[in-house]
């Protein structure tokens, strides 16, 4: 069977359990496809029976009976063979379609990613055995898909077709060949170190561990470790911040205590106590002052009904002073002299009049 090249030493061959598990998943998917094809074929047969197929055949058989001169055996054989051929044709089409589905499925999956859905589920993949390429080429992928299809549904489909055609012996031979091919394909799997089956030998491939699940688990573990480390850093940062805050608080308390214990602090305390004592003494010497005494409200005197209402007192105006005119023939004050204010008595006749104009200083004194 050959040994693994050095490029595969880091990737162990896929274990037997994973290979069988991948095959079971792929077989389950093909079983679902076979069920869908069976339902579709059954629907086609029902349409054929309920449609115009059988009535047309019966009408043709009846007319043929009249034209053939009553050959019943020939008409019945023709009518039954036609109906059976139609049924067999529908079933054979479904079987061939199932084989093609398996062939295309294995070819495309192996060429594209080197793994079918079953191999993806079991974390294995197909690689080239010679040079260690991660995915085989188109020729190798087709050979592997063809071998897998023959060992799967291919030979069994041939046995079913022989049976439907009435070739019973060939059908038995085909069934035996299908079992032999399936066994030969899986026989090297539990014994060879490389775990290479008949498909791998014909296509030059090998199935190895893909390591996808391990990589995903490692990525998840690294992510969880990173999250834990970040959480630890955040917790440590919080502890450092709280320690710094507590240290700053202690320093502030020490500074406050030192300030209180210093000389200026003691002087400020003594001054505060003295001011407090003065305020207390002054508060003790002041008599208690109550609320101000308000005069009792006086009710207004209401006159009895029917009495005459007193009239409001009119305001007293001062008497007007009549101006005193000088008697006729008395000298008039010169123009420009100050006039006495209104209401003042006039000087008697013959009294000297005040000089008009500015007052002149006596001779020989300098003016001020």
C-alpha cells in the first residue's frame, strides 16, 4: 500500500471510525435523493395510469381486436408489453439518475474542496498521495468519484436494471459483483497504515485528518485565553487605580493632619475658639427680645341709622395779602432797584430809598 510521504507526517491518516462515519453520512444523503426520485417516479406512474395512456391503449387494443379477426392472445400481449415497458422505463430512468447524482457529487466535492459533506462532518479530507497537494486534480478527482460510484450505487443499479428487464441470472451475477466490489474497496482500510482504499489506490489519493475542528478548537481556546487575559488586565488596572486613589487619600489625610499640628494650625484653632467664645458671651448678654407689640385693632364708629351724615371738612386756605400802594406824590424807586417781594409792606413816605446799582466803596479804600 505504500508509506506516507514526509509531507504527511504532521497529518496522520484518517482513523477507521472517521472514514466509516463519513461514508455513512454520504450514504444517508444518497438515500434521501433515492427517496425523492422514488416519489417522483411514483407520481409519473400515477399520471400515466390516470391520464390518456391506458385509455388510449385500450381503445387501440379494441380496434385491433376487430381488425385482426379476433386474435385475443396477440392483442393482450401487445397491450401488456407496452404498459410494462412504460413502467420499466420510468424506474430505469430514476435509477440511472441516482447513479449520475452520486458521480457528480463525489467529483465536484473532491475537486473543489477535497472533501464531501460526510468528510466535512468527520473532519477528514482527500489529498494527493505523491506530492502532498491539499486537493487532487481533475483527473484524480474523476477517477476517485468513478470508483466510489461503482462501489456504491453503480453495480447495484446494473443488477436492478437486469432484474427489471427479466434477466434474472445476470441480475444475480451483478448483485454478487456489487458485494465483491464494495468489500474489496473497504478491505484495506482497517489493515493498511496509510488507510488507503481501492478508491485511493486507483486515484492516487489518501484521506487524512483535516484538522479543521482542531484549528477551530484552538482558535476558540486562544480567544477564551485572550478574553481571560484582558479581563485580568482590566482587574489589575482597577486594583492599581484603587490603590493609587487610596494612597492619594492617605497622603491628603497626612497633609491635613500635619497642617493641623503645625504652629499656624494651632494658632488658627486658638483664634477660632476665641471667636466662638466671644460670640457665645455676646449672645448670653443680650436680653431675649420677644415679638413687637402691636396696638389692638380699633373698630370704626358706625353712626346709628337715620342720623344725618356729617359733611367732610373743607381745607382752610391762607388769606390773601392785598398789595399796599404808595400814596400819591411819593418818590418812585429808581429803575433797576430791587423790588420788594410781593406781600411785604411798603416803606413810609419820605424814608430814604436804597441806592440803585452796585455799591461804591468810600474814597481812599481800595476795592475788594
